[in-house]
């Protein structure tokens, strides 16, 4: 037992330093393990800003979805689109028919223009 006491007396100071270092290391680890009030407040503020940003994005998304829904409701359905296609085809046919009629009238108009030109020449010359 005397040997143990002598050993403790000789190296007790080293054991005390080791125990103190161990206690300091545990305190330091616990300090980093738990959140401080400042860190908690900072995290809450950041989360509040993030929630606000996300709510703004969600509001913008909902507005865009509402606008898109209104545009989709305003679009004609399949039957109305088919009716529009038929009407456009009918108009296209009528325009082609009118173009051909105008081409046919071109000759008549040229003959009338020639007759009018001859009459005007004769009138200007004084022929009766």
C-alpha cells in the first residue's frame, strides 16, 4: 500500500492535470453539442426568412396556375376548333372562287377600258 501512496504522491499532479483536461474537453464538447441561444435565434430568423420566401414563391405559383387555368377555360373545345377549321376551309374556297371570277373579269374590264379609251380619243378629236 505504501508503494501505491508513493506512486500517487509522485505522479498525482499528472493525474490531476489529466482529469482536469478530461473535464475541460467534456465541457468543450458539451458546449458544441448543444445550441446556444444566439445560434437558436439566428436559425429561427433564417428559417422565418426561408418560410417567407417559400410562401412568396407559392403565392406566385398559385397566381400563375390560376392564370393558366383561366386561359385553358377560355380556349375552345375540340368541337369548336373543328367548326373553326371547317369555316376556314369554306372561306378559303370562297376566296379561290372569287380570285378566279376576278381573273375572268379582267378580260371584260380590259375590253371596257379599250372602248372607253377609244371614246375619249374620239371625243377629244371632236369626232361625232
